C-alpha cells in the first residue's frame, strides 16, 4: 500500500493516472458521439435512447465516476504541465522526427485545449442537461423531447458556431492526448508514428461525428 501511494505521488504515477483517466474519457466521448448519431435516424430513436440512459438508477453512479475521472485527469494534467514548464533544463533533441515534432506541438497546447474543453462541458450541461424540458410521449411512455431542444439550440447561429469551434479544440486535444496516453503507459515508444496516426484518426472520428450534428441541425433540423 505504501509503495502504491509513493508510485501515485511520483511523476510516473501521475502520468499513469492521467493516461488511464484520459483513455476512460476518450471511451466516453466516443460512445456519447455514437449515441448522438441517433438524431439522424428519427426523433423517437434519439429520445428513447436518452430516456433509457437517464432513467436507470446506475446513471448516478456513472455520472459520479465520470466526474471523478474528469477531475483527476484535469487536476493532474495541469500539475504535470506546470512541472514540465518549470523543469525544462534539457534542450530539444537533435534532428527530431516528424512524429516527435508533431507530439511536441500537440503537448504545448494540451493544458489550454483541456481548459477550453472544460468550459465547453460546463456550458453544454447548462444548455442540455439543465436546459428547457420538453415532454413527448411514445407508446404511452412520457419522456423528455431532447431532440427538440437540440435542434432548437442548433438553429442559433452563435451557439452553432461556438459548438463547431469547441469540436475543433476537442480534435486538437484528442489527436495528441489519445496517443500520448498509450505512450505514458509504456505500450509504445515516443518515436512510434503509427500510434500518433491512430490518435489523429480517433480524434477525427470523434470530433467529426460531433461536428456534423450542429451542421445538420442548423441546415436541416425540423425538415
């Protein structure tokens, strides 16, 4: 137990926790994006999916777990970023590869993009989780008409623009963070270009899936 505490207090241990929580949050945004794609099927499918998620008693446990992961990830990541900034005694390696240059560029903005993602999450929760409640009934079951609220929000130019910019920020954060998590766990070398390409692909998939939703809502929602 003592050795575990020492490990978690060390720089390596903190990087391990940031990596694990980062991958956990990456899995969440992927599944959240996939669930949101039901808005392209029909309102009933989207609303029923949301109703099933929020009506289960496990939702409180899931939300508590997500909040804990987010706070641990954010707090430790910011601490590591500050430590790295004050401890740059070694100069850059000579003749870095293209992948290393890309990683160095991405890591420089991880703290900033992370804070911006946090701001987006807070405003997103205010807009949807605690937003206007519209009711709809399917097969005798009354539930929240979240589809109506989503389309209503995406009809607003300023909100849609803010959402799209936020998804670009999320893309930048995931593109580096996803691959860096595997490297922090010791599964891949920092010189491995394949895992960096995988990070870009994952970021494109998630952010791209979120990106098309406001565009659809703004131009085609309600039609």
